[in-house]
C-alpha cells in the first residue's frame, strides 16, 4: 500500500488546502453529527494521505483537530445546564484522542504502513486510558457501561427459555452479569479496537483512492495479504499468557495477554480472510455453481450466527499459512513467496 503514498511538498499541500479544509469538515461531521458513522471518521484523512501526500495529510489532521475543538465548544456553549473547565477539557481531549494520533502515519516509510496505522491506534488507546486514569473518569465510563448492561439485559430477558436452563441463563445475563462481561470485553480489547478500526478505515480509503486503477487495486487486494512471521511469537506468547492467567487467577496477566493476542491475531485473521477471498475468487472463475454455493455458505454463516467461529477459523488458517504456503500451487509467479512478504507492496 505504500506505493499509494506521495510524499508531496509544502507547495503541493498549500495548493490542496481547500480540499484539506473540506475533508477536515467531513471528519468533524462524522464525529459530531453522525455518531453512528463515527468509526469511519479517519477515511477522509487517509484518502488525503494516499491521494495528495504527507504534507496535505498533516494540514488536514491539524485543521480537523481545530475544527473539531471549535465545534465541540460551540455545542457545549449552546447546551443547557452549568458548564465548567472539565467539560471543555473533555472536548479538547476527545479531539486529541481520535485525530492527532493519526500523525503517527508521518513516521519513516521504512515502517510498513500497516504498522504506522497500528501505532496511531495504540496511541489513541493509550491517550484515552491515560485521560481516564488522570481525570478520575472511570466512574463515568462505569456508569455508561452499567446503563447499557441494564438495557441489554432487559432486551434479552424475553428470549430466555423456561425452566432450569432459563434460570441459569437469567443469572448469566442479569444486569450484573452483563456488566461484568462488558467490562471484561472492554479491558481485554482496549488496545486492539482502535487499531482494527483505523486499519479498516485505511483499507476503505485505499480502495476508494485506487478507483478503477488496476495496479493500485492489486496493491490493496486482500487476497494478496500476508502477515509478517515475527508476529507469531507475540501471538503465541499472548495465548500462553491467557492460559497462565486463567490457571493462576491473575486479572493483570489475563488483560495484557488478551490484548497482545487479539492485536497480533488480527493480522493473522486478515491473512485468513485473504485466503478465503483468494479461494472464493478462484472457485468463482472455475465454476459459477461454486460461486453460488460459496455465497449460500456465507449467507448461512451470517444468518445462524457463526461469525465468531468463522473468525477463529480464518485466524487459524492465517497462522497455518506461515508454515504451509496454501496459495503457492495456485499462483503462477516467479516471486520467492506466493504472497507479498515484508518487502512486498501489500502493506
């Protein structure tokens, strides 16, 4: 993906300043006015990076941060009720958490784009954790999770079965049970979640920027994706840490291990998803009937709720391809490896 990035110049960035303002405005709209689509807020900024270069990207990030702060101040000033300095500090902190960490993409291009995106996601998570810890906002987060767990528990109650099984599930999905589950999920995935979100945004932006250009579309093609082998060691270490934390009942070890395992496992999941897309496309080219059955299988997986199981299978497939080049026999290439490695174009 790094071939998409044009470093540009200061003059080029000034030339595209109106566009930078427009894309920054889109970011603010997504964050402030369309919370349902807020997870896609970074797409416009990634598009600027891929299309216009680093200088224009830096301008866009800075402008988006300023616009977001001013918009937040305006909303806060117009809202009813008393306001204090903490409220305004929260507005500034929110802009810093979500927008400024994207400047990590300006790091040296010797670091693969996927890892610069990961650095931005990790910076977002660490800054948010630091703010919650220093401002004593954990009670606010806890109250939000508590309210959500009460609503979720009430929505699940009518669907619980009768009898003993229903009583057991009722205890598991009680407001306290759902609250504990949500707290564990948040703590186990606090680092991977921003990384996954920004990676998806970067992939969407790259596809949009590539447009109909066949060469660029090949660069960002998921079917060509491969995870770097060095990720296997921390992934395996994280899985061992989960087992150790379970055996010794250590919440800290469990939390750290889950974060490491999910963060590194995400890249193996992408490789597994690339395998699925590769063989799906291969089957589609060989037989239209196979294409139909592939679509039907995916439909049934979604309908019957087997998405978590499918995600685990794809992760395992991605790990297996580290040792068994599953795509090699189906690709006619003079390359040393059937899929692009650390020096390949698929970043």
